[in-house]
């Protein structure tokens, strides 16, 4: 069976190709009677407009790009699900690019998404410098950053309240008797890592505990990174009674490091994470952590991006989502 074309619709409806195009793309001055006649023919012939032709007419492709550093990290998988769910509801498809924490690959993906003419880009990037990221994203008209602030970049921003979350966790640890608290921070360039370090330091100083830089170790945001950093820190400072970890994966690694040294959790040492991914409730002992609304971050980022795509300016608009403390057996 031959594919139905716009010309077939025009011939059956007794109108010009231009009129059919105006009806399909909802543009131009077309009478209600003519519009209804064309739409009836479209339905009867089961006409499916060419995606390429429609994108040329509307200057849109119906696609958005999503850049994440590591899709195997459950945090970013949950964010991606939120993006995909909201995009689907609004009739958009998503190009997902996972850079595997590789800055060169991130830049390549940004350029590739530009070539694909995506209508907008959501970037969860912590590895690229602000200068590199600004330069790469400058060619994209519609941009939303997740958990990142770059003041000079014309972009929307959606963030979890990382600093407040760190304050909740550290305050809980101090209130339950801990005064020598190690911090397994994330990558030094990460906005979230900086914000959580700031919250950690603020609570200690507010409660009369001197901040000790030697109690802080930056690490990869993985279980292996957490295990290595915890082992190093516990060797240097065996008097530590609690570890606050950049995320739950790092905390899982910290649990392994404690087990290797026969340090009972939580009797000898408490361990707390961040994010409340699914594994946090499944490990033994289950993790005390800070719950981040990961799916909702993706949803709100997509809503913000579609607002831009639909012509509303979003320069500097920012959404900060609240977080909450979840107390479990690793740090009761």
C-alpha cells in the first residue's frame, strides 16, 4: 500500500497543499469549515505527517537531549526516568547521553545533540569546568542545568537543597553523640560536593565543634571510591566515630571499609549517606541518609525546559527542591 501524502489529503479535501500544511501545523488563517474538512480527510486516510517535514515547518524536532555523567548510578537513572516521563506526557522524545564521567565525551555529546537539532538540553554535568560548560552550551538556545549553578549562562536551574540536606544529616550525627565526624566528599569540582561540605562545616561550627580539614576526603562518587577514601581516612584518624558520605554508593563502600577493619556499624562507628536510592534500605545495616526527590528533579527540569521551548524566557530561573532526613540503623 502506497504511503499517503499531503498531496493526497489536499486532493481529497479540495484545498491547496499550503492549506493542508497550515491545518496540520496549526498556523495561518483557515476557516473552521475548511479546517474540519481537512482534519476529517486526514483521519479517514490515516495520514501521518513526515517528522522531517514537520520539523522544517515548525522549526522543532520534538526531541530534547539529556546529558548525565553515569547512567549506571541510580541517582541519575531516577532523574532520567523523571525527564522521560514528563517528556512523554508532552509528546517529546529524549536523547540520553551518558558520558561515563569523561569530560571529552561530555563535550562531544553536547556537540552531537546540537547537530541533531534537539529543541533543548538538560545537563547533569559535574566534571566540566564552568567555562567549558558555558562555551559548549552557548550554542543551545534552551538549556536547564541540574544541580549546577553557572551565573553567566542563560539557563534554567533545578537543584536539590544539598546544603540543607547536609545540615540535617550532620546535626543528627552530632545530636546522637558524635563529635569526630569524617566527611567522604564527592569530586572537588562538583557543585553538590561543595554545597554538602559547606553544610557539614556550618553545623559543626554552629554546635561548637572545630572544623578539621584532615577529616575530609574527596572521592569518586562510587562504592569503590567510598571504600578507598574511608580506608584512608580511618587509617589516618582511627578516632572517627561517624562517617558522612557524599552519596549512598559512597556509603556502601564505607560500610565495606568498616567491615574490613572489624568496626561494627553503628556500635563502633556510624555511617550516613545521601540521596536515598533503593539500595540504601537494602544494605545491612540500612543506611541513614538524606532523601532527594530524584524523579521530581527530572520532571521539574523538563517542565522548565519546555517553558523555554514554548517561548517564555527562563534566564536564571531556579527551582530548589526540599530534601528530608531518613534515619535508619546505620546511624540511629
